[in-house]
């Protein structure tokens, strides 16, 4: 009888222990789905590396890329520096190459830093598409983005068309070390070069942030109080320029031309605080870049240089532009 009881207690304890082991064991050893296992279910694993993650312009590129990724069953990561930073950007690119993703979308901000890495990715069988800023001397397979020199040239032509008499110009540029920003400045310079009435007084860097653009504009005005026109070469530069004018020089009305149709820029254009905007198509860049990577992975050979449209809009064009570009921020199903 005693033996039976002991046996019963033993079985009971054993069952309890077994149950507890199974229950907590699963909790302890169950491995959460990793990016890799998640990626396995999808056809390809691509990464989009923005100049800075929380920049509104890059969020639009991301949106385009995400919508294309969904359509083509791609696992897409969006990884980049929090604030624009060459060292970090390059480090992330290198890490993703080591991670053996199927495809990378990145800018080619500087030939020296990006070309060797892009070539390294290609050597390892990773397809590379440059977006927004090209690295034309690398072995990248496709560039999707603005023709940055041509866009800068358009900006210079717009200044010539929209102004009369002598103009003293201050340029606020995103980064001195970024090739596409330099092309935008060069295009502008070349467009106005032969016009004696245009003088470029100075150029300062904003570091692609609004506060940086405020500081750059302030410094330009301090050094050249006779400035009559401003040219901003990256998405948030116009916001900084307009802010300084409305606080420091509320009674002046300099000519302001800047890049990108972000909602705040469009508001300033509507209010007459910015005179013209150089249009880029970030949503389309992101969408098409993913499409191109898919094409490359299938063994196809898409056109290497895929320029998205750039043009100038002014206050009078605003309503028509908004009507014609309903899908500009991915509000519609198709970016085309
Ligand atoms: C440029 C991007 C840049 C962004 C910064 C855009 O005009 O094309 O390269 O990252 O401005 O806000």
C-alpha cells in the first residue's frame, strides 16, 4: 500500500515537473522571428539606406520603396544614420554588405567613400541601385533620381527669368561633401555665369537640417547684408531661409528658390514667402529603385541612368501642379 502511494506521488511529481519544463522551456528557448527568418518567406531582402532616417524627404522615398516592396513580395529594411553623417552612412553600408542582403539602395554621396563599397557589394553578388545621388564611376547597375546638374541649371534659369536688375545671391547648400549638392550648385553657377547682373556673394552649408539652414542664412546675411536672392539646394534649406527673412528682415522681399515640394515648402510658396521650387520625385525614386532591383535579380538589364523629372514651379502653378501630381507622396495606387 505504502509502495503504491509512493509510486503515485512520484508519477504526480514527475507529471508536474514535465508540464512545467515544457511550458517554461518553450518560453525560454523559443527564438523570436529574426529579420532573416522573416526575409526567407519573401522573394528578396533589400535595404534602403537613407541620408538620414527621420528626414521628411527620405520618408517619402521610403514610402515609395515600401509600396513597391509589398507589390513584389520583397522584405525591405530602412536603415541609416539618424543625422546626416558620412562615417556612419558608410559604416551601415559596409555592415549591410557583410549581412549579404540581395540588393542595396543607397546614395552615392561621395565617390571616394562610396565607390569602393558599391564595388565591394557587386563583387559579392549584391545588386546596387543608387538613388537620389549617383556614383557614376562605381559599378552600380542603375541610378534612379534627379539629374542634379540639370536641376541646378533650371534653378539658375528660373532666377534669371524671375528677377530684374542686379542680384546678389546667397546659396545655402545641404553639404559641401555631397556630390549631388555640388552638382546643383555647379549647374546654377553655369546658368547665371554669363549674366553680369548676377553676383554670387557666398555659399554656406546647412548640414541638410532646418536649424543648419537658419544658421547658414544668418551667417550669409551678416557677411553680405546686400543679398537680394537666395538659392537653397536641399529639401529643408528653403524653410531655414524663409524663417530668417521673416524674423531678421520682415520688410525685405528677397527672391527665394529652393528644392523640393515638401508640404511646408508648398505652404511657403502659396504664401509668397518662397518664389519658386525645384520639383523632385522622391516617391517615384523609392518605388522605381525597388522595381529595378527586382529586375536585376531576375537577370534583366534595365536602363542604367533613370532620371526622374525635375522642373520649376511657382505660385501660379501650384493648384495645377497639385492636381496633376496627386500621387506625388504615394497618395494614389500607382506612382506613374
Ligand atoms: C536631396 C536629398 C537630401 C534632402 C535633405 C533633397 O533635396 O535630394 O539628398 O537628403 O534634400 O533634406
